[in-house]
């Protein structure tokens, strides 16, 4: 890992740069595939599935028989683990259900807000080297709690045309009935425009590689909302001498093994801890099954020494990590001063893996600095707020004149007339 000692603020932009391509480097490819899918539908989905996934598919839809077979291939131990995770994720997201907000803003003027589910949502579930069936729980559970009427799931097939059994098992457990063997840019395009097989959705959720991330961003140009620009995974740990170096190293590697474009950072006020963590990373990395992937991610990762806690938290907020682990003696300082982070993990016994799987919080989080503007996925991500108002005769008398004055000042006479006619009708009775 790259070690940096007391970096000057002028260098922070370069120091904290993610190892990702820009939208401009990818969007030509995305736009070309989008246009083809829009014009020709399913045949293009199959064309790119064969090109990128190495399999020629006759049917894109996962059959009931495939789901039944998948159930038999998932061990009871894994089924139990998924059930526990689902239980905790359900509890955390159900707690986010809010009551209707109602206010009488003036006598006779009643306003309230109610939430309604987004009717049609699409879930993108990465497959490839890491079939993220846990992401189904993170997306499908709140979608079902919110009451979304149509939930579509797309995931790339393996070279034999199958979807990983745990993905199919978890999707079925969560009540998803529309599952398609499509991944990458073509999956996002399919859900954006709709094809003969895949329904068009109103909002797309889920993480992916850089191409999927850019595809989601460009989908917004075609009237489809997205959860956030969630790209390659990242993690930042802040730690001092109170931290366990082996634990810190394991957390860094847990994200590094996601993909070669992942990034992990350690920020510390202790040079001794940095040295110990570096040794632990090397030791633990040597025995990882995904060693080659993690090694490449580690090349993009950094061990940063800073002189004091104030500088550390300033640098962390500038980075805006997706995952943020706090392992310091004065954890309250870092908790109260964090402004930009997707999800925060506190203490030596709170690994980021807990949030990935079973603590109950959502693991679909903003990356690439978007934690400065975006929240992670939550129940409200699957809902929209609608406002209502009902005004009585007394109410329009109370606020009508103010509306008239404001409308006239903006030069909108018809707006004023809509009130004036009502006020006149009341004065005539």
C-alpha cells in the first residue's frame, strides 16, 4: 500500500482521487448500446449477453424450474443465515415507516403529506466473480415494505447460462417473480426502455461496475430515476493505537477483494499502527482466495498519517467514504464531526461486513464522493411524498389577499384571478 506522511492540503484532491474512469470515457459505449436496445429490444440484449458474458441465450426469463432447482442447491446453513439477515433488515426498514404529517397552517387551511410507493422498480444484482445475493435483501425487502407493485430483477448469467442459486433463492424468498438473465449496460438499458421481455421501470437500484454506474446515470436522461451513482466499493478506516491492527487489516481487505477498482484507505495519527496494519495486510492477503483481485485494489489504496484528529476528520470529510470505520479512543469526536459518509461503523467489534450482510442497515451506498450529496438506500428510496391541501371558505378568505398580491407582483394575472373569483363569490353571498 502507498504510505503518505502528513500530506499538504494542496495535494488532497490528487491524493484522494478514486481509480475510476470518468463518465466521458465510458458514455459513448453506453449511449451506443442504449440506442440499440431502444430500437431493437430483446435481440440486442441477447447479442451483448453473448459478447460480454459468453453465453447465447434463447430465453432471458428465469423459469420456475430454475428457481426450484436453485432452492435445492442452497445449503440449510446458508438459508438460515439469509433468514437471519432478512429478519434484521426487515426490522430496521419497517421502523422507517412514518405517520402522515398534517398541519393546519392557517384557520381553514389544512395541509398534509402522505407517502406512496414507486409503482415499478428495477433491481440490478451483480453476478460475475461475486454473486451479491445479499444486495437482493437490501433492495427487495424495503421495496416490498414500501408496497412497490412491480419489482424487476436483472443479473448477469454465468457462462453456462445459469444464475447463481443463492441469487435465485433469495429473490424467491423476497417475493420477486420477474427475474431476467441480463447484466451490464444492456440490463440497465432494458429496464430503462422496456423490451419484449423486460418491463420498463420508473427507478433503478443496485450497485455495479463502472459501466453499470455510468449506464444508470445516463438512464436519468431518459426519464428513469436511480438510487444513486453507486460504483466500485470503497472503505476508509480511521484508527489510533487503541485499534487492533489485525482487525483493521481485515476490514481493508474485505473491501479490496470486491474488485480491482475498489479502494481502501487507512487514516491514522499513529505511525506505529500504520506499520502494524501494513504487515497484517501482507500476511492476510497471502492466503486470500481472491488474492489477485485484492492485490490490484491494494495498489490503489493508501495508508495516510496525519498529525492530529482535527486534520484527520477534515480529510475524511473531503473524501466522503462509502464505508467509514471508526476505531479510536475518542470515538465521539469522529462521530460528531463526520459530515460525509455513506454508512458508519463504530468500534473494534463492528466490521463493515456486518453492514454488508446482517446488522440490518442497508449496504447500497453512495461511492466516489457522492456521500457528500446522496443518502444510502432506505425505505424512502422506494417511495415518493405527495402533498395534499384542503381549504375552506374561511381559509381562502384568510390567505386569499396574500395570494392575489404575490401573483400580481409576479405578473401572473390568471393566478390572481383564480383567487379573486372565489373571494368575489363569497362576498356576493
